[in-house]
């Protein structure tokens, strides 16, 4: 394998669903309500897909998803921002991408965006050879087109790329175009698997 393509939220950051739970607690609603709506409510999924591809603005999402959540009108503004308030960078995973690239692996980002811009793009040139963000492209994971675009951006065929994501359906989408998926469940699991697949050292030596 010559390419490492990674998701952003939940892979290069802490778990986004933990942040959603903290948001729910702060809003005084069931801690798992955001997860439930995203997974089981078609109207919520349509809003998410619209936000990811730029068809729905962040302000529109705030208002309409806030209604599904039962959040009062006065609390809907800035809702997406508050949902992600507790997301932080996973420094170990970010450093692993940097190390992979330094050892000759082509690295890329394939991310479904949530809103106008939740990325520090100033770090992209040092981390990635190619970047694909759904809101910039009008396609989203797990659509095949976004994975092909990610492979193209790093200059490799899909079957030479490993793809890391924290959602099973996105890993399945990557596998469908020929990539080797790794379902992320934390650096302790993911990094040894990536070292095996890529043949490079991504963790600090012990001691």
C-alpha cells in the first residue's frame, strides 16, 4: 500500500459522538438524541447530507435540526457550533499522518464537512498530498465518487490506498471502490494495523 487516506472528525479528532452527547446534556435533552436522529430519522439524515454537500446552509441546518431536537428557537442559532464544542485534535493520529508522509506514503483527507468550515486548513500542506472535503465538492461519503476523487488527488489507484474512518458505512464505501479500509476505534488499534499495511513506523519507539 502506497497511500493513506483518512477521515477528519473522529479520526484526526476525538470522538464526535462524545461531543454530541455533551451537547445534549448541556441542552437538557436525552444524551443519545443526536445519534438517534442521525441514524434513524430520515429528515435528519437529509439535513446532514445537505449540509455536507453545501445544499443546506449552516443557518438552515441550525433551525431545522433544532426543531427535530426540540431545541427552542432562541437556542437554535449556532447549534452546529455547539454540537462540536467538545471535539479536540487527536495528536497521536495527526502525528502518525505526518510520519507516514515523511516516509514516502502519499497522504490524503476525505471528509464529510459539517458546516462552513471546521478545519484548520493552514495545517493541510504539511499533512496531506491531496484534500477532498464534501462541501467543496458536492459529493459525500459513502458515494463512490468521493473515494475515487481522493485517490486521484494523491495520484494513486484506489487499490493502493488504505482508508481510515470511524463509521462502518464509509469503510464499506471505500472497500467497494477497491481501497483497504480500517475502521477506526482509537490509535491503539489503528496505528499497528496501518504499520502492517503500509510498512512504515508510525508510533514513537518504546522508552
